[in-house]
């Protein structure tokens, strides 16, 4: 098992746009395993590479007993929407109602570079959108309306992990392919 520390809200890596994966090697397979092990241990429905400090377009998911991963995702969203509670391992203990597309078709590749398509609704659609947002430097509270976001920021300041000094940035055991820009 390769459980890694999860970056918490305030860490700059969570706001950076992750780079596409271009090399499919042992190091990438280790990253996918670390993401999966960490997500399952947390436990969470999904975990994106930036949450482990790695700025690559990779995430793992665990919804309704189906565990998988997606690399370099491209999403097609349904016009129908859903509104429901959403949380994040980088904002531990907090949940806020968030509007998302009801359905998604996600196309990308697996850790071997083979094409993958994941189609889902409800929780799986929410998870895929949430994790893809992480790859774009978006945190789910960014999607809240002004009043709800204000309440979320207040809740963050009141946590034992928020509102203090900037978090310590840990060095990732994975190559980040250069500095984040």
C-alpha cells in the first residue's frame, strides 16, 4: 500500500492547471497506485494527482464499488443538471450543495496509454466532473453561488486546518516534469 499525504485547501498546487501525461511508464503506474491506495484509505469517491502534489492530468475514482482511473480526460456533459452535497478530501469534513451536470461521458486513456471511456450519471458523473476540475485548478467551492461560497470560506476559516498560516508544501515522490507555471 502506498498511501500519500493529501494536499489541503490553500496549497498552490491545487490551483495550478495540470500538465497532460505524455509518458506511460513505471512511474505513472506507481502514481495511479498511490492515488488509488490513498483514495481508498481516506476514504473518498475520487482523488486527483494535484491533491498528492503532482501536477499531471490523472485521477482515480471509486463509485458504487467500481474503482478505476482516467488520464488526460475529455468530458461531454449532459444538459440535465443535478444539485446535491459534495465534499473534497482537500477540504476535510466540509460538504456543500453543488450544481453539476447529471450525466457525463469521459474519454481518456489508462495507465498503459490505452483508450478508455467512462459513462455515468449522478454520483459517478459528479465525481468525474469534480476530479477533472482539480486537473484544471478548480476546487468545487468555486462552483458555488456567491452566498454559498461566502459560507464555505467562513466554514474553512473555522476548521482546525484552515485560516492559519500557509500549509507546508511537501515534496512529491513523483516527478512533476518541471515547475508548475
